[in-house]
C-alpha cells in the first residue's frame, strides 16, 4: 500500500506542476504583466523559462529521474517568486484587499509547493 501512496503522491504533485507549466506557454502574453517592470524586456522570456522549469520538475518527480536535483531547484525558484513577486505585491496592495489576497494566496501556494519539493528531495536523498 505504501508504494501506491508514493506513486499517487508523485502524480498528484507532478500533474499540477505540468499544467502550471503549460499555462505559462498558453498565457505567456498575459502572464508577463505579472512580472515587475524592472525585469524589462526579459519578462516574456522569464515566463517561458518558468513554464519549461515547471514541466521539467513535473517530469522529474513523476519519473523519479534527477529528483534530488530538480526538487531543490524547484523550491529555490518558488522562493525567488515569493521574494520578487508575492512579498512586493503584498507591500504594494495599500489596503486593496483583492490585491493583498491574490499576493498572499500566491505566497502561500508557492511556500507549500516549495516545502513539498524539499520534502520529496529529502525523502529520496538516500535512494540510489
């Protein structure tokens, strides 16, 4: 039964990552507006790079290939999002509850996924 849980967990974690990645490609034009302007003309490229990274992380966790590398990298990427997107979004909300809620939701989602990614990496650390 434990092995079934591990497989189900990898799928339940990996499939949404893949969908998030695909959405970055499908909605790249709109998503670039969520990236702060100080990133300049690289914003669209960053959306595509993020989408590719999410798809790669999904493939890694589902197949268990390079999982000890991909999960810490996923966590670092998400922590960068927290620092560059979500925390500044909360600070800029200026009492706008909708803006604050959107930024806080993103912060909590990315924190949870980063924590899960680190947990998965740690669980596989001694695997050969």
